[in-house]
C-alpha cells in the first residue's frame, strides 16, 4: 500500500514538473555532446599535432647543423618575431609582401567579418587606436547588423516562406503542416546548393591550394559564423584581381548569412519544432487568462456583495414582520379557568 502511494506520488511529481525534467535532460545531453566532441577532436587531431611537432624539431635541428654560425637563441628570437607578425597578418615571406592587409577592400572584408561576428582572426588591428575603434565600432555595429538582418529576413520570409505555403494550402487544399515541411526541405536543398556546393566548386578552382572539401569547409565555417581563420580566400601571392575578389567574397558572405537565417527561421516556424521547443520552456500563465480570472473573481465577489446588500435593504424596508395569527382551542380556555 505504501509502495503504491509512493509510486503514485512520484509519478504525479514528475508529471507536474515535466518541463523541468526535460530541461535537465537537455542540459545533460548538451554537456555529453560537448564531451563527445572533445573526445573525438582529441583522438583525431592529437596524433597529427604530435607529428607536426616532431617535423618542426627535425627541421630546426637540421637547420642549426647546416648553419653552425647561428646560435639557437638568435634563431628562437627571430622565429618569435616572425610568428608574432604572422599573428597580426604580416608575413616575412617574399611572395607575400605584395599583399596589404589594410587597403580599402581588405578593410571592407575585415569590417564585414567583425559585424557578422565571423572573425577569421587572420587580420587584426595593430595600433591601440585601431583596437579602441574596433571596440566602439563593434558595440554599435553588431546590434545594428542584427536589426538589419532581422528586418531583411522578415521581409524575405513573407515572399519566400509564408506566401508560398499559404498559396499551396489554399489553392490545392493540402495540409499546411505537410506543405510547410516539404517547403522547408526544398528551401534547405536550394540554399545548400547555391551557397555551399556551387561556391565550394568555385573556390576550389580559384584557390590554388584548396580542394573541394577544404572549400566546402570554408563555406560552412564562414556562413555559420564560426570563422576559424585557417582558410581565408584571396590571400595567395599570385591572386588575380584580388580587390574585386575580396569585394565579391564580402557580398557572398552577407548574402549567404541572410540565406542561412531565412532557412533557420523557416524551420523554426514548423509546428513540430514549435511543440518540441515548448517542452523545455517554463510554462507561464498568459496575461489574458490572468485578466479573465481576475475579472471573473471580481464579478463573482461583486455579485455576492450586491445580493447581500439587496437582502439587507429588503429587511430594512419591511416595517413589520409577518407573524402567523394566534389560535386558541377550547381546552386552552378551560385550563385557564381552572
């Protein structure tokens, strides 16, 4: 008996806090996913890092043996300065000195990566004034970019998603949920083709050292605003029409980001995903329901008070109370005479 009561109480407790339990499993799943990613990346990349370290040690040792007049300390100092300059986008190689990082087209590309929060990191401000301006520019520009993208995506959604779904639903009578699902899948395939596969093929032909996988990797990393910076187009020393190429990449990144947001918004409007997201939200009482409840309670209280007040007025207005007439029988008179 006690076990059944305890089990019933546990079931009621779980059912009454479903969203909390769903949120707990969501957090747990996210943490496990992070750990899974760390394990996979570590197991895959650590051997390559160790191999690269060994190769660098061997090259350094061979260089010092062939140049005995150069001490290891001087070499370390030179390499430190070269790596520091490379972190700021300045290379010591002869074939890279012709490319400037802060001409107008490169600065425009840098500004677009800052405002879109992509941030490749291959070019960074060198001066203190540039760093201070980058902070102020980002504080104002990033919210401005979010507002701009939100307005653009909202207008595009009317003609690309909501309009076609409503037209097909009303014209042919198909289920609106089915039409929205098929439309989202088709839109996702078109976006993947126009902003991932086709640009990846173009980049693999325009960039000398990129294959198709590396080009597709760059497109995905860029349009998802991850921006690792290991692949940046237009940085080759023999790049033709470099300025025009940089401007084209800037427009590609902005259009691709807008397309990605349209696709994400289209999927987020699916009824199935809406119901799935609500599982993890805190259920709040709607404001309209609270207003209705308050109005109902107010009306109930006022009606009861009005009824009580009317009864009191009726009692006060009555001058006399209705008293039933007194009747006496003969036996009562006889008892009085006695």
